[in-house]
């Protein structure tokens, strides 16, 4: 636990006090953050990044290509959307009705067909989770509430019976150039933050905060008695009042209205007994269906209470080789796409009803797309030259399709939208990138990752 006795400066001193003000919780620089907020460096927005791990198929989701030959066009057919002349794949019933709230990118190219997590963690984000880059600017915890600014939600956050998160293709908690103090907060059974409280935060971590507050309060009384407190900048003074806050209810879905929970719930859509056991991935299909809706509800609750970046993913279910591990397109989309369509539709409706659409940016994509040609087993294989991407909210220009694909849905028909475009759009929604460029306190590699690149054309 922090001691306010500073060997370099003798007994408790004003300089020690300033060090407390800049330490905060898990690396939070409270005075810097309060200054940044006043200067409008941080925008009043959050991001929910729903990562579709495994490589979702563009044809069966948002670019069905029904004019293409059999063996290329969507295996699930197509349905009309609320955007004139735009169709989605046959399992996207909810999102088709809400297409006017989406920006559908049909020219997104991730660059390669490798299984990894490069849109969330990769070379374009300085090997850090995008949320860790944001936390490097915003601080690890939100003043006044204690809410972590950067979180990652896996199935175990809402279901103790779910499989552990899959980090075989990259660690979602990577901090790279951002620094270890800015890792995502990960609630869930058996996780490092799963303590003996329902709010999924270790008891020792809270005890340390209470101890820190006790030391701060004692120092404050001494400084006040000597008159030193009067000379402190307003930011350090305000920092006293923002170190500790309550966040337990954000993680407790039992506090949510039962009707809202039911609207999000994806568990009834795919009963575990109906998932064929011949696919080695059947446990992950089960977890996806049982948890995705509740994960999206938790993400909304977290953003509503001060979270800045929430990564949501289920364990590697968007793989469609139709091999011993993964189901065919037609069967697999029932297991995977129907819960996705339902959960995202519920999320869009919920944030709109709460007046949060402009304040929460939703991003949905995976690490790649799928081959234009369906393989002889009824699946699609790895493809890095085109991938599905949708965005909603966050003050962006929605209700449009950005870019087009070629006749077979395998290549962008014009200039591609790339991961740097996506990263720049996300960071533009969260921070003033011009001001971040001037923040010398942030490591150069992290700063470069935040400010680099142009936003997705026509979206901002």
C-alpha cells in the first residue's frame, strides 16, 4: 500500500501530496485527467467493440451478392433492409429492419487471412488493445465513480459455466506501448479481477483504495493546518474527491429491469441440446448463444456509468470451414448469426431509447472475411482481402453503405477501408487527436497509434 512518507523529502510534504494526486488508481493521473477533461481532450463518448472472432463471412452477413453464381452468393439468401436497394444475408432479420441506423462498410480489407485479433490488438495499435490506448489518455479509472475506462467482456463475465476466453490468437488484454497499468479490466469466473465480490473486483484492490484514502485524508488535514493546501491547483484539490467511487451495480444484471434483460437475452434462440456435437466447436457455439445478449447489455450498463472502451467477444465462433471443428454456413449461421443479430438489434434499440446513440459508438468486425467461393463441404475459408464491418452511433453519419465490393464479393471495387481507417475513426470519436499529439507524457509509439491515419471516408 502507498506510504506518504517520502525518503527524498523527509516527512509527509506537499510534494508527496502531489505524487498521490498523480498516482490515483492503477496508474490514473487524476490531475492530468481533470485538466484534460476541462480542455475537451476527452469527448463524451464510449466505444463498444464487438469483435467477431474467427473471421465472419461477408456474403451471409451484409453483402449477399445474389446476382453471383451458385457457390458464390450467400448460402442463406437475402432479405431487404430499411435502406432502399440494400439487402442483407437471410439471418439478419433484426439488423435489416435497423439498417438506417448503421454504417455498412462493404470495402473493408484487413490485409491478410490470418487468425489473430488485429483490428483490436495489432501493429496498427502499437500492440495494445485499442482500449488501453484510450486509457493511456483518459486514465485507468473514471473520476467520481471508480469505473474502469477500459474493460473486456468474455462469456464468463455473465456465465460461470462458459469456456475461458480464447487467447490462442492474441491477448485481448495486451497493453503494448500503452504500458501495463492500462490493461482492460476483465470480470469473470476465475479471472484475475474475480474476487469475492459480485462486482468482480478483488477485495484487496478495494482495501488498498480505502487505505490510500485514509492516508490522503490524514495528509490533507496536516496540509490544511499548515496552510499549504490553499496553494494547490484546483485539479489536485478536486482529485481528492474523485479517487474512489462505487461501481458494483454496473456488473450486476439483476439490478436491470427484467423486461430489458429479456429483450437482450439470446439464450432461447439456440438451445444447447440443438447444437450438433459433431462439431468440435459446439461448446463455444453454446457459450455464444447463452451469453452474447447479456454481454451486450452489460456493455451498455458499463458505458452508461463511465466506461470509455468495452471489448466484447465470444470464443472463436465465426470460423466457417465446415470441417470437424466448425459447422457449415447454413448450420453455423443459425448458431452464430441469429444471436448476433438479436443482441446487436436489442443494443441499438436500448441505446436509442435511452438517448445514448450519439454517445456510444458500436463497432462490429472480425480479423478477416471469407472466400468468395464456397468450399466443397459447404463452408468458406480464410480471406483477407474483404471483410464485413458495421458501425452505429457515436455521432457518425449512419444510414449508408460505404464502399462496394466486386461482383463476387471478394475485393473492394474501389479504394479499400483498412484497419488504420477504422482505428482513426474510433480514436476520433473518443479524443481530440490533435491535442493528444501534444501530450509528451504518453509514450511516442502509443501517441503515434492514436493520432495516425485518416478516418473512414464519408463517415465522420
